C-alpha cells in the first residue's frame, strides 16, 4: 500500500520528508493535486512494501504511525526518534513474502562480476 498525506500544516512535504529521513523513516515529498508550486510540495508519500517484506503486521503499523506522528505532529527530535526506530526494527531482520523467505533481510550475496 502507498499513502499520500497532506503535511502542509507541518511545514510541507520537503521539510517533513527530511525530518523523517533523519529519524530513519523514509518518505518522499510529493505534490498534491492542489499544489500550485512544484518546488514546494505539500504532501509526503509513504509505502508499506518494505515493512511488509520484513514481516511487520497490522499491529506493528500502530508503532510505525506513532513514530511518524512524534516527528511530524509533535515536533520530536528526529535523532531521538531515530534511536527508537532502530530499536524497534531489530525485531524484523528476516525476509517474508518473497522467494527467499527466512533469509536475512539485508544480507546481500556478493559476486565477482560474473552473472
């Protein structure tokens, strides 16, 4: 799933996306249909593909949403939230819902250039 959120009241898409990235939560700034200035998007785009791939379920989305809420709406220090994100994500290190289920999520095989 992909969500597009209007964050204009929280300084707009570019600033919110940057603050979330600092907190180790990746989002994209995103133009919304009513935006008149393409340089200043009022939205962000969030996807659930990666968190699903590493095994997060519906209940885990409550935690993710709260972490986002802390940065965006509450103005929490992204560096503090980053530590919470890192700690939370430690419970999700295996790949789910793909061809290599059960393998380490970020352990990529190396190769010597041969295909």
